């Protein structure tokens, strides 16, 4: 390589570029994952209620703090009542591994564009808020 003044600047620039790229990828890979692989298997509307069944994998180092469905209309979100069809009451944290969510959500006479299932987890002291699934209506 011929020693030119621009070569050092080019090498420093590439170093910064690759360092920033590695930092971004590392942040994504190391980000806490309370669950993954969500697959909605069934959505059934029954009058004023919607039954949803979804499979997912629960991570090990995260504890469920809040699970709540929201009705979405015109970019506003309204908390909705729901019943866990497996008999869980409240925000029950599941064991790590494969799991299935079975819930019935009550629309209470309102019309929504979709239902969002939102979660908050504590992952080793970090608060992680995510949308578990969004169901178009």
C-alpha cells in the first residue's frame, strides 16, 4: 500500500464504521427477549368477544409484570377486559420454554380496528415493554 495522507483517514473511517456496526448488531443480539416466535393459531369472534390462541417461546431471564389487551381505534388504545381460558388469574408468569396463550377478550360494545396484546417484563432489572401480538378485527 502506498503511504498517502488519505489512507490513514480512510482506515480510521472504516474502523469507526465497523465499530458502530458491531455495536448496533451486538445491542440487537444482546437485547433482553422475554419471548419470541409468537404464532397466532386461532382468532374466533363470538358476538362481543374475541377468542385468541397463540403459541410462543418464553425466555428464562424475564419475569412477566403486566399482560393486557388493548382495543386500537384511530391510534388510541383502550384497555380491554379478558379471561384467561386456562384459568390463570392476574399476571401469571409462565415457565421458560414453549407455551400457549388462550384468552377471550371482551369488546364491551365498541368497534376497534385491532386488538394489541401488550406486555411488560422485568428482565434482570431492565423494564421491557413489547407488543406480543396484534389481531386485526
